C-alpha cells in the first residue's frame, strides 16, 4: 500500500460498519485520510458473541472495557455448553493451564487415566455452576485468571460506536447503495452511486453489505469459495424477554435437522435455530422453534437463508470484504464480528507500509484465509457433533485432532480457534516452570500424578465456594 490512499468508503451502516469506521478513524488519526460510511443505519435487536480476542481489539482502540461493561451491555462469557445425548459438555475459553482446551493437557490426563477432565478446569466448573463472576486470583499452585469471551447487546454497542465515530470525524451518508461502477480495464471499483443520487469515489472501498454482497459479488471468483462440510442452509432467530439468571455461556442443543443456540444477556434470551430445509420444511421448523421458545405470546421469528463458507478473495484490487460479505460461519463464538475485527487490525498494520499494494493484498488474504480456515474447523466440528456432516469431508488438521480425541472416546475438548499451537506449548512450558505441572519431566508416576490433579481439583472447589 502506498500513500495514494486518501479516502475510504465503507458500504453498510450496521454495528460492524460503525465499528469499522471507528477503528479506521482512530487508527488513522493524523494521516488526513477521510473515512465515509454509507447506508441507512440498522439497529436490529441481536447479540454478538466474541472470543477473548475482542478484548485486545477494544483495548487497542483505547476503549475502557469496564466502562463498556457498566454502560453498554457488554458481559463476559466463559464458552459453550454443548448438550449431546442428554449429556453436557463444557467448552471453555481457558488460556492458562490447567486448561480444558489444550490437547497437551488431554494427553497428560489420559496418561494419568483420570476420568473427569472437567474437574481440572476452572472455567468448565464455572460453566457447570453458571458462576457469573469469574475469579481473577491465584490460589496455591492454581493460576485462576484466564481470558474471557464477550457478549454484546448490538444496539447498545452500535450506539457507542456511532458516538465514537462522529467524534473522530467519520462522515455518515444516510442513503443505501443504488449501483456501482467498475473500471472495464483494471477491474477496480471506480465509484458507487447512492439512492439519493450522490456519487462517491474513493481510493479504497470496504463492502459490509452482508450476504447480498452488493460490491464483492463482482470481484469474488466462485472457484475461490470454501464451503463448510454440512448442509445447513437456513437459520431462524428470535428474542424472548425473561427474568431468568443470565448464563455465562452459549448453550448448543440438538434439534431436528440441526441445532439451536441460546445466548442470554440481561433480561433477554436470544435463540438461533440452524437447520437443513431439505430435511425439515420451514413450517415444521417454525413449529419446533416456537415450542422451544415457551414465550407468553408468540415472538417475532426471522428466517434467513444462508450459505455457509467464505471466499478467499477478501481483498481484490481496491475492494475489501468484511462481515457476511466475506463469509458466513455458524458458530457465534467465532462470528463475522470477531473475524472482521481481525481484518481491520491487520489492515491498519499495513498503512505505514509503502510496499506494492498487490503484494500487501496477497499477504492480507493469506493471513485472513488462515483465520477463516481455523474458524471453519470449529464450525465443521459443530456440524459433526450434531451428525450434520460427513467426517470424511473435514480438513486434515481437524481430522487429526478429532482422531486424537475420539481415540479416547471424547469430544469435550475445545479446538481453540485463531490460536496457534505454539501459543499453547508456551503456556504449557510456563505452567511447568511455575507449578511443576509435567508428570513426565518431574518423574511423576501415575499415582503421584493423580494426587497432583486432585490437588488442583480441590483448589478449584475452594474458589467456587467463594
């Protein structure tokens, strides 16, 4: 990218569009680059569930997480509770050992012939107990601090981002896209024309138009599309007001031809029913969904047709696709919001770079494709867990990890998305130095190793009692 970029236009003024505008305006302060956001602002009553990576993203933008938690509907999340065959499988966001989601620990505990791995994971115990406030302390040999995911009320987050963007000088044009003009020789996007007949040119365009892909559909080759392994093609969504206690996790449970995901925040519960409409008719799916909601009055139900997967051409010429314009994956923990924030962070890193734009775009696509492929593995795992996909179709990486887990009859391990394996190895080494947690290096026998695990379990119980 060179210094010729003086203007950026973002198409799509939803919560992600406003977040993108805020991030770019904050990151490019002092450069003279004008950020323009176009589109009628939409404020749907939806929920955003994000992995722990979102915390670093918001901190880097200079936002006070405590303030967002107190005033803008942001709550911590520990992970997922998957319900399979009337059994619960906690899947946590642990990033410190004893961790429930590093398969190094899985191997150690299996070597020790311990039966209940969840006993040795603080986050998994917190999920099971629905303990809303996660402790941040160290008790004896157990480091009990770990990264939390975040759940956002999209309306409150959007309101916050709108205020921040306007303070940073973002220009908003409250009109939707009418059509786009591309250069016939270079294939670059020349300008866009809005429904109010305003014509806009820019050096860089960002398409956040959702699954309609108003701009990116012209630049994303079909052969670059990567599909998820299952046949999910529809999602029903609804919101029910309730007075139940907010849960610290997302609940995933079996449903005909799919599964239902439930997330609660404050006094609302958000439901999403992912299913295959070729196996169950929409009308029957609606009946199933409505019966689960158990609301006092029939709630509004939104139905959306989806194509699960992503296109590898995230950055093509002078157009970048984010959100559902880039792809649609089914697990909310690694949703389009988290992945798009990763893309925006990466984009900001390239702005001081004076390298050839095509080279920068190629590297951007390579790294973003890695993020999406790992997130797709988690989506594929959900499809496999609910018997909605063929194991033969999954990636070699996912197939290898599944083989490791199923060898011991378990699926209750988290394949942590967007987290390189070396990171887990470093954490394991850190734990060894601090806690002596390595039965092999310290010469533990199975008997003395089990005593050590029981000590960890005892410390977890002491924390839970507090």
